[in-house]
């Protein structure tokens, strides 16, 4: 850490982390965020200054949508020069989607934006909120030779910092609620914080932050299953204004070889719908052409999602469509890693 204290902005959006138990009634209620330091005196021991900003109406993350993502990104962009790092408190349910979306919206990010939350409310005796919050702040405050150690969107949960756009929520019960199956952790919190420098996104040189504001929601996700029928495919591909479809396929990107299925996908592509092949496995990558069951997909110009998560794929599609990338370039740009989201 450099000698100058880091200044951190906590952005509170809602989720379980921000709730306190009212011990008289036993009910969970939203926590008054202006009282944060009073309720968590441990924060005073951190070697940084902490300010907070709260959504006017904190939400359960199931209610998150692209408008909220842009709102969070706007706050970071607006306050970018004032703070050394940002911690976003967020419900865990859709945290991986928000982390992925923010990674695309915040281009050339040179400071940490760390999302965290908890499985139990901050006021619960056995809460995981305090450790997650305190360590997320410490990580956001980390500096080396005056420069931020983390210069990307991260997600901190249960002793691990992950690249945000590589994560997925894997458990609704365990404190270890997230996994990053296709990319190693960036930091592990034990007695010390161990930073795995080789896995961090490279330090930004002189490029300034470029924040984006457009996400196009004319997208969909379709998880295929044995027995999927024509009506389902037709309904999905016939969705009004559909521009991109994330197709969750089997294993390394495989799908049924039935003619009616392939023909429908091919027609959709000819009609300008981008189809992105991602695997429905939790880990591993799409390898189109590896099996016969994916060769036709490759030939008809289905986009290779490689090892991207579904969360990153859908938000990347929204971002690219919103950024106005041309129809011809969409496939090439999608298949390129923009923020370390894919191999
Ligand atoms: N439903 C909550 C949310 O995502 C779950 C949590 O935060 N643990 O907002």
C-alpha cells in the first residue's frame, strides 16, 4: 500500500447484505446506509476513507435490469477521479450479470470496481456480510507504487476475488455462492491477501475511462434439452425484434443434428439474428467442429462463445448491439475477448 490513504466509494444497491434483523419483531429490514460506520465499527480500522452512495430504493437483485447497470456505471464514471476504488454492494442472485455488464460498460477501467454481497444479512449473528464487505474494501484500496493493483471489475465472495465476468452463482445456500470455473481466482484472502498478479488484466497505460450507456435488450437465452420441439424454437426465434440469441448447447457446443432444427437456426442467421453458442456445462469451452454435432453450426456461422459464461454472453450481446457494432463485424468482435471474459 502507498502511504496516501485510499478513498473508497461504497455503492449500495440492495440485496441481503443490506438488511438488519429487528430483534424485537424478528423481521429483516433494509439497513440505513448512512449508519454504516456506526453499525460496523470495524470499518474504522481500515486504512482508507470510506464514503457511501445508496440507491434511493435498494432492490433485491432479482429486480436488476440494464437501466440499473447503467446507473451504477454512471456513478463510477462520475466519481472516477474522486475515488481510488469502488465497492458495489449487490444482491447475490444476479451479481454475476451485473459484474459482467459493468465490465463491458466501463472500458479502459484503471481502478477497482469490486462487487460483493452476502448470503446472510449484515445484522445476523452468523453473517458472512462483514468479512465480504471488509475484505472487498481492502481489495479496492490496494495500491502498489501509487497505482491500483486491481484495474478491473471483480467479484469478492467467501475469501476469493474473481474476475466478475467469469463468475456464476452456483449455490443458494453455501457461503461459497460463486465459482469461476474457467478462470483462476485473482486474490485469495487468508492470513494475508495473496494477489495472483499473473491473472490480472494488464495495467492500463494512459487510456482514460470510457463509459458506455447503451444496452440493447433485444436478446434471449435458449437452453436446449433432449425433446425440445419446433414450437419452442419457433416461438423463440420468432420473438419480435430479436437480434441475438445465446444458445446453451451440450458439452463442447453440440446440438441435435435434426434437419428441422438446423434449418431454423440457419434461417434465423440469414435473417440477421446472431446466434451465440455457449455450453450449458458449468466449466469448459465450446469447440465447434470437434464433433459432427457442432460442424453444421460452425458452417452456418454460429458465433463461437468459447469458454464464456452465459451471464457474460448475454450482457456482451446487449453491449455490442447497444454500441452499434455493424452486423458484419458482430461475430468477429464477439469472438474477441474484450475484458478478459473469454479465452
Ligand atoms: N435475493 C437476494 C438478492 O439477490 C439474495 C442475496 O442477496 N443473497 O438480492
